[in-house]
C-alpha cells in the first residue's frame, strides 16, 4: 500500500490499548506509515478488591502513559463479544474507563476490527494470535520479551500506523482545540 | 432501622447514577439517614456517532454534575446481566466511564444490588419498578415529572442515604487525601 506523501513524511506517535478486566496492555510506537519504531509497552495490572478501584487503576494507568509518552493518536481493538454476558460487562467496564481516559486527554481514538489488525500486521485477515505476536516483534525489531497484552496493544497501534488514519473504520473523537500537546 | 447518632445528625450529599448506553440518569439528594431532600436530577443523553464520543459525554456529564453539586458520595446500582453479551458490553462501557469519572474526582463509590435498592426505597426486595419510582417521588416530595432514568438514579442515592454507608455491599474507592471538597 502506498501512502500519500504527507503521511509518509510525518512521524506519528501512536498509543495502542488492549483493555481487559485483569490486565490492560499498552504499547507506544512512532510510525511514518512505512517504518515503525518501538517506544515502550507495559501491562497495566488491574489488581484491586473493588470495581471502582480497578477502573481507577485502568483510567490512571492510561492517563499516566499518555502524560509520559505524549501520543498523538490512540487505537483500540473493536471487540465482538460471543462469550457470556458477565464477561462482556467486565470487559466493557475496562474499555469504558480506558477510552474515557484517552478522550478526556483530547486524543482521537480509532477502533480497528481484529480482521483489520491481522491484515495490517500479518497481511492475512485470518492469521493466528501467535503469528500476530511474532510479526509485532519482527516489525518493531523488538529484542525483549513481550507479554501477550503488550503485543496485542502494539499490534493495534501498528494497524493505525499502517493504515495511516485513512482506511479501516476510523472512529475519531472530537479533539478540543484548546488542548495542546507538547512534542518535539 | 435506627441509625447511629453521628449518622442521623450529619447531612450527606449523595449522587446516584444509573448508567446506560443511551441515557445515563443522575440524581442528587441530601440525606441525614432519616430525612431526604431532593436537590437535582437529570438524564445525560448519550447521543453521538462514535463510541469514544459517547463515553466522553458520559464522563464529562458526570464530572460536570459533581462540580456543580459537590456530592460527598456516589452510589451506583450493581448490575446482573442476563441479556445478550453485546448489550452487556455496551452497558459495561457506559458504567466504566461513569464510575471512572466519580473515582477520579476522589469520591467513594458504593454499589447496591437491585434487591437492596427496592428494600431501602419500598421496603420490599421484590417491588416493581413502578413502585420504586412512585416511592422515590413520595420520599423526596417531588412535584415535577421524573424520567425513569432520573428516578432510578435517585433510588440508588436514597438507598445509600437510608443504609447510611453501613449496610449493603459498600464498595469504597480509595480517596486521595490531597483532594479536598469545598462544601459548607
């Protein structure tokens, strides 16, 4: 895929999030649409006794990553739930807190389907989870071990980078004009 | 139920929230554990094209009510989902954003089961939704029409007031000590 010149020239810092009720993965990359550079990744462990405390950990964890790495865009996997309603509620709560953290920082949030992510990272819409995680390491030239949640978060960030904000189902939040990000 | 003297003497301002993916109800009351005074209620309509925008409306709506009415405690109905997983995910996302808004304002958040709410408001754990909404108006001497979401939000606030923070399954978030609320 050949991206427009403007996109190839401009490096964008992207935060990928893989929300979960036990661990929420975060991955930050720089992408010019062709080359991608690994910046950081971490699993936010959501270990607390009560639901409000767990959601606070998700919200504050994402907010802290945004403050530390100053991404310009956020990407989240679009989920299709076929598990039981109780798991879906728990996942929904974590997603709600994570996405709220990103939009309240004035960042545009895009959602990508699992098929789009696999297509962008492996080139095959029906690739296995292991193939995606392997290609994340290859594409980012990542030496260290990545946990599954980190790799999944980096995969959705890569999808946003590859797709360059023009393809896929882009879901952009309104970005308050008063909110300025300091980056190089 | 006779509450301890300290609780009967002290008036607490409580925000009840009834999160929903289309409308999130809010209700604010003052309660000394015996008498309850209606302060305000409103439905936050979550009408926006994208999920991030909708979650932003929920988060900012709750934050704005907290800033305007300065509650000291927040109460939310504990949900048990038996509907399909997709509805549960949507409800979960709204709950996640709403609860995150309250905890990031440093407020303790309590969850009450539907049974507890019905018991507290009607005196019968298996009361109908209509009975609960009727008793909310009676207990708060409310003249104006209340939408169902507002009445449900006021019902959970009343449960917290009645129960006085001592009964029910109280789920209290950690409250940052640096966060001070200005109230009389």
